[in-house]
C-alpha cells in the first residue's frame, strides 16, 4: 500500500484557526469539479455540506463558527478519487 504525504496531495486540506472561536477558514488545493466538502460531528452526522470545485490553484471557504456548537468535528473533502479529512475543534 502506497503511503502519500498529505502535504503533497493535490487536495491538501487546511483549517485555521484551529481551535476556532470566531471564523473558520477552510482551504484546499485543486478540488475536482463536483467535489464535496462535508463537516461531521463526533457521531458522524453531517452538520454541513457543500459542493465545491473547479480546478483552481487554491480554494477557500470561510464559515461562521456560530453555525456549530462547541465540540469536535471532522472536515472531509471528497474529490471522487480521494478523501482528505482533518479534525476541527470549535470553542466558545
């Protein structure tokens, strides 16, 4: 099985600040057309989802942390070929 360094993948996913207490900035590189960005809670329930993509050098979304109660979340970018997931912590 090939191990790929996350930083080298075309879909590298960055969340800042993390923990988030005001805005949540989510950046990703070269999302394929019709990629899906999904945020799940600790129980795996989808709490936010949006279709993204369009072969740009880098894409960024900014979300208000008030959309989510304090807690831990998983942010995933699914390009159809790969899925990159990062942990997000929201604080009050």
